[in-house]
């Protein structure tokens, strides 16, 4: 299995013959609206796609969406919608998101159920895990979506948490599935009011302590409302003694995984 970090939550997961584009945000730097009123109302994304992104995208065979409604353009923006539509890429999603995506002209292939039990997925199976995209009043306004535990023959078990804070449901998924690789957001995103809406440093460290597998941190240094830096996150992991299982890839970097083996390129 290979995971290429493109930008923010957008990754390409290589599993056997499949190249799965997850939560694509493909807009140029600064083409999307601000997400906070403070800090000079900086437009998003705050960085462009990495060199070589176009060539990597041309290898994609499928797309996987964790959530996309209620204005979550950082997981499916107009540029990505147009790119997927032009290439007729199969878009896998929950039944909840299927009609929303069909109305945008996409080749939607929804999962058969949305009840958080294992079901067929390509050559293997997938289990959805509920996300909690913030608490309190802000949480009521968010689209919470799902994470995905993907099990494919001959490949490490992969848990894509989606946009979530650390919850009992996430911890239960780690305990039940024992994923060898977990991809989780760590940017500590928050708006002008309210608490974090995804994991930040503290939650990510707790997640590392709750699993024996490798943790790939993303959702970093790409959006104006995500203050956590790669350096800050890795420094905290070193201090807590869990840095040997934390991977914080740069945009454009590819990580290779076999069972109990991690290689960086």
C-alpha cells in the first residue's frame, strides 16, 4: 500500500491495481473563501498543489468521499467536481451523500449501507465509522460524515478517520480493527468562535497512544483555520515518546506500507 499526501485531507491511496483519490480539493492557491474573519481574512487554500500533482492525479481509478455537504469545500471543491466529472471517475460515498453528488453529474457508486458494519469494497471490504466534526453549537452546524476502515487482501488494514475530533467511536474502531495504518487530521481547525472541529495536537497524541499502528497526520498547513504546524505536531510526539509511529508527510510525499513495515520516499 502507498499513500501520497497531496494537500490538506486530499491523498491518493494505492491498493493493488486501484488508485483511490480521497476528499479532493484541487483549487489553485487562494481560489476559495476565507474560513475565519480574523488573521486578515486569508483565502484558501494557503498553498498550491505540489509539483507533480497533475501526473499523480492521472493515475486515479476511484474517488472516496468522507463528507461533502454544508459547504465543506476542503473535501470536494468545484475544481475537483469538474475534474471527476470530466473523467467519469467512479465516486464511492455513503448513501447519505449519493443524491447530492449525483446532482453534480458525478459517476456515483454509493456503498450499499450506512450502518457501520463491513460491506464489499473493491476487492475487499470497508466499514464506516461515525465522525464528530466538532462539539457544541459549531458541531450542530457541521456535516459530520464518516471515516472508513478498509481491508484488502495482502494489504495493511487502513483507517481513514475523516474529519473528526477524538471520540469514543474512533477509539472503539481502533480497538476493534487494530489498523496497521491510520490517516487522521491534526490541524486543530477552528472558527472564530467555538472549539476545535478536528483533532489537534492533544487529540492526535492520544490517538497515537491508543493504537499500535502507524499514524499519518494530515490536514496541516493548507487552510487558514488550521493553526497546527508539522513541526509543532512532531515535537509534541517526541516529547510524549510516540514519534516513532508518527508520519507527517510533506505535500507530494509518498509513504509505502507493508505489514509492520513503513518506508518513506
